[in-house]
């Protein structure tokens, strides 16, 4: 029996996943949590084999949670279930120790197969992502097509991309291993250098000028 722990801040999604797994004779949901912090608090008393983990959550996000799991619960396997399909985000979380990555729009059968594969010690990447990456390799399209951002430092460009990806200041701070105050300082510098009056205007400008992937 594969013991599963579901982590996602959307109750409806967790309910759907629980119903899906209850239909499988070899899968058993042993716990649920809305955040990475709640997962880590429950794991000492709730042993599991696979954590099905959302990437973007309030507080401790999927990347930071994966890093904590690798350090504190090395036998637990991590399968990311997310809407994010950026190669950079996928690469970061796999490098952090996740064994698999599946998009939330994947079919139910593929999600079940992914759980079983990860539980068996295999790596898994959903078919949509695999085909997309293969197409880029075959067509010679680079992973990231952006224009250099004049006047911004490398860190400011990184924060600009994370803001555009929808991450909060706290999530960006966790991702970059820095403080929220430092992130806010960088954000203010970005606004001043680009002349944007607010975040929406900043992202619009960045999109028009090709600064985002």
C-alpha cells in the first residue's frame, strides 16, 4: 500500500484527488495539509511514502518545502502537482530533490501512474511537459527567450520574473533565501529604474519589452 500525503491550499482540489486515490486499491491518503508548514508539522506522527505537493502555496512554497523534506525526511518521495510549466521552475524543484512533476491539467490516469512511479523510486515527468521540452530541443528553440533588462542587476531581473510569475514577497524571499525586506528593496529599485507606477504597469512593460520568459 502506497501512503500518500496531499498538500495544496485549495480544498476542492484536495477533495478531488482524495476521491481519485480512494478508487485505487494500492493507494491510501494518510494526511492532508494546506501549507508546507502544516505538512512538516504532521509528518513526524503521520508516516507516508509520497507527498503530492503544490508548487505555489502561501508561506513555505513547494520549492522550500521540498528542500526541507530532503533534509528532514529523506525517505519521503516528492511529486510536484502544479500549473506552472516553466522549465526553470521545474528544473529548480527537481534539483531540490523532487522525484516527479505533473501538471494539474494532466489526466487522472497519468496522475495515478506518476504516484506509483515515484513511490517505486523512479523519476517522472508528465507527457505534456516531456513533449514540450522535446519539441524545443528538436526545433532549436532556446529555453528562455528574453531581452536583457537595461539597468537592472541580475538579482533584480530574477525578482522581476518571480513577481510576474505571481509569487508574493514572502514566497520570493523563501525562494531566494533572503529576507522579505530585501525583496521589497529590490522591488522598489526595479520600479524606480523602469519608471513603473505599480506592479501591473511593471509587468505590462516587461511583457512588451520582452524581459520575461
